[in-house]
């Protein structure tokens, strides 16, 4: 069957048909196999459930009905890494994760899948094959690509993923990092909240003094570098050591980091220790970034290149944010309007953080949080930047007209 390249959004398995998600690596393919439990039981008469005999028969069934070969018919090895009956979405399924490896000297990107599981006994049943990730083809995003489907007497699917190109994967990782941070409103808001007081100095528990340009840039560089180190550590740990936490507490932690940073921008909580705080909260933000690690290739080299590219993408966006904000912010710091602007910015960030915390703790949609997300997604940070520059234009004009106003 010819390869079909139709982009579809990622979705949970909800149909009574089988689905095979494929992750392509340099030397192997990992298949995430889902077969509806009811269809499997009907086709085989085997017991279902996570008992030793049921799992043993299910393993024998898969090894006897699934086969991969190279174009010259050389057989691939199949190792079932995980097998259980589980409720993924909808009715229970037979779920297996298997690693397929071609014979030495054979290309892992050109193959044929011979599949007779269930479709040999249930004529209207079909199995859908989907490319979920392919580093060498530059596919690291959430969009799945349909490779083809088998049904009835059609039991063989030829796949040719083309020539491997690691540079495509690296570029895709950079783009994914940029997209992730741009769409991650909470990540950017945390960074912006930390940047707000960068030109100021804490005196007697208040932001009263002003840093010079050089000191401000050094502080800024330390904050951004510490945040990068923090999220890089947890991202590497997730990719290579399997570090992970449930998404909900991680998302609550991110919103809490914004609230604390917003309070600090209003009144100094940890003056001079902003880089340390950025690094510690960076660890939490990195756990959220780690949700994309599963698409970072199968081999160590692919994962390392992907993490490097992903972090570069994040750094590019962070640098652009700094370049867009800091010159104007430093100009504003020379006027008497800076304290009010910083307080308003801290208040907005804190308000958004509280709304997100309530939503994430409750686990139910929050109209206020949804409105904030929608506003940021539609208007984006471009509106905030225009507002900032408009404020700068206003205050600098006032400062020229009234030189005495040009102070903190």
C-alpha cells in the first residue's frame, strides 16, 4: 500500500479498531500497539486481563501475527517491552510497546509490516499505522501522520521514510523550543516578572535605588542563565533518567513561581538572589518542558541533539524578549513613573498567577484564567510590548519637557 501522508491531530484511542503509533529511530522502531480488548477476545477466544496466562497468550498472539521485514525480506527482531490490558480511553484495550530492530546492515527507515492480528478473523476491523515521531525527518511535534491502514485481505504495508537527515531533527527541535516558550504564557510571564525589578535596587525593604546599565545587564544575564540551567537539568533528567512528576502539581508550581516573582517585583522578597530563585524555579519549569521529551528520538545521540536544539529555541525567544523589554525598561527606570509601572506589571502578573493557581488546584476550568489564556493567545505579548513602548514614549517626552521628572 502506498504511504499516505495525511496530518491529523493527536487524539486518544476511542474507536473499536486497532492503532499502531510508530517512533522511528536511527537503528530501531518502537511501536505503541493498541488493540481493543473486546475485538481481541472475540478474534482469539483467549482470556483477557492481567493474569499470567492471559498475558502469556497475548504475547504469543502478537509475536505470531506481527512481522517486520526489510525490502529484501530479511526479518526484523521483535522485543515486547511492555504488555498489559488497560483502559487508555473508552473501553479496555490490549496495550503493548514493542521494539523492532532490522538485521545488521539493513536500513531502519525502509520496511514492510505484515499484520494479521484480529483482521484475519474480523473482516470489518482495521488497523491504523501512524508516525508519531521521526527525528531524522524533522518530526517532533504533536501532529501525527497516517502511514496507512490494513483490513481484511490487505495485510502488508510498505513504509519508506526516506533518507535520514539529523540536521532536520535539530532544526525541528529548535523550532519546537521556540514554539513551546512562545505558547507557554506562564513561562514567559515568570521571566518577565523577574525582569521587572532588574533596574532597581532594594533599600530598607523597598525598591528605591537604581542600578546602572552595566549592573542591570549583569543581573539580567545571571537570571536568564540560571533559569536555563534549571530547566535544562530537569529536561536532561527526564530524557535520560526518566524523571517525571504528575502534570498537575508541576503546573501549580509554575503558577506559584509567577506569583512569588510578581510579589518580589512589587516588594523585594529575595533581593540579590534572583538568579538562585530563577534556577530553582527553572527546575520546576523544566518538568513542564519534559512533556515533549517523548518525541526527542530514540537513541542517545538523537536525544542529546534534540535537547540542545530545544534549549536553543527557548534561549532564542528569551533573548528576543530581553532585547524587546530591557532597553525600554531601563529608560523608564530613569523617570518617576517607573515605580508605578513596576507595581502595575507586578499586579497583572500576580492576578494571572492567582487565577491559574485556583484553576489548577481545582482541576476545573476557571473563566478568569481562560480569559487570560485567550487574551494572551490572541493578542499575544505584542500588545504588551506596544503598551510598554507607548509608556516609554510618553514618559520620556514628559521628562524632556520637565527635566526634574527624570528620576526614579
